[in-house]
C-alpha cells in the first residue's frame, strides 16, 4: 500500500522528532556523569576581570577558557576525579594557582579568585 505524499511527510517528521528525543536523552545522560566548574576572577577592589586565561588541568587533560565581561568562565564536562588545578593568568596581574580541586559527577565547583596587580621592576641605566 502506498502512502500519500502528505502522510509520508508526516511520518518522516514524526520519525525525525522521535529520534531527536532519543539522542537528546543520551546527551543528557552523559552530562549527568560529569561535573562543571564555574570560576570568577576579580581585582583587589572586587571588580570583574575580563580576559583572564583560566586553565583547568586534571587527570584526563586540560581545558582553557577566557573570562567574559563579568569575569566568569565555565568548564562543563569535567570527568570526576581528584587533583584538578586551576591556573589564572593575565598580563599585569600575579598568576594564581588553585590546587586540590575535586570534581564530582553532576556537581558544580564554584569559586572566585582575587588577582593582585603584579609588581613592576624597572632598571634605569
């Protein structure tokens, strides 16, 4: 039996919708097995620092992000484990390293660092 073009189109759309729901649930399930880190970098006055390079390093590699206008960066998809570190670097400021971060599945690590101005040494000859 042949279906009319209208029914074929509806069937194709329904099949595509059903498959997309299945793939979305798989993707969501994978997110539940990882953790998320949200970090914020501020100056000594508490003002956000955009453009700070933040590197999260852990047992299975590293991710690099730059802070946005609010001084924040997000690191989704971190595999659970101990011994993560976060390094904050920006010209004109001291480098900050936070060590011993533990990532848990379906949990958020949220912290803020204050970056002090770097001291400038100048030699005049």
